C-alpha cells in the first residue's frame, strides 16, 4: 500500500500557471458509487424544494468527481507529455503493489455559502488520497507540468454559484442534513479530463487519458 513520500516542489509559478489563461484540463477521480450518487441527488431535490432559484446551480449527477489538479495546456504536445507522465506514474504504482484508497463521503460543507459539497471523512482513506495526489502532481511537475493551484481541498460539489453572482446558498436550504452519510468510494482510476471538449453520451467529461487501478 506504500507510496513514496517525496518532497514535492509545491511552487505554482511556471509556464502552466502564468497570466490570465483559461484552464482547460484537470485531473479527476470520478464518483461512481451508486449510493453516493443517490444520496446527493436526494439532497439536491430537497434543496430545490426549499429554494427553487437554486435548481440551475446543481451539479449534474453524471459529472460528480474529485479534482486533484487544474491545468492549462496550450499545445497538443503538452497533453501528450502529460499522458506519458501519467503512464509512468501508473507503472510505478504497480511496481509498489499499490492498493487504491477507499474514501468515506459524509457530512456537508461549504465555501463562503457559494459552493455546497459533500466532504470526505478525515481517516486513513483521506490521508492516502493526499499522498496519492502529492505523488501524481510531483510526477507531472518533474516533467514541467505544474498545477495552477497548489491547494488541495478534496470535495464533491453538490451546488455551486459563480463568484460573480451575488446569490448565496442559504444554510436553511440544507438544515438538518449537515451530518448526512453519503457512502464509500474506492478510487478506480485517475483521469485527465478536458473542460472544453464535448461531454460524453453519459454526461461525464471527455476523458483524454486514464490510468486505471483495476
């Protein structure tokens, strides 16, 4: 189950993180567990019943995921470079007999009443996820591919209001549901997803590349 605990260079300054460039790729862990999806949908329906104006702000159940890193790639060669780096990372994990973490999703949280999310329990699964994230980011960074934001706050978005919008999510909309247990998700893969390419028929993001653990 080991992962090398390396000293990762956590600078965000680099060719991928300068200037007002529009992000176009991200590393993701897709939420596939049916129980988690059902429980998130139930909360979304309750929130919409309490405040119909939030209906258009709900995250699609088909796109539920955890974000491991945000990136700007302005050249197809960089995308190819990223894919190759991910493949090398996968080979390394296999050589270490890596066992994918199992994450417990429970409780509600929010960012400044603009984003409502399902949080991860602070347990061994979360610690292993943080190590995995540090290592995959570090592997890409050594190839000059750096995330645009060094922070890591893993969460599953339920409802989101754009920063430029003055609307907020009133806590009364989810009152009594703060301690909801959603379910458990075993990490099946790490995906390189495009923000700009059309979504798939299932409604999920276009996956440019994926390293699977099963």
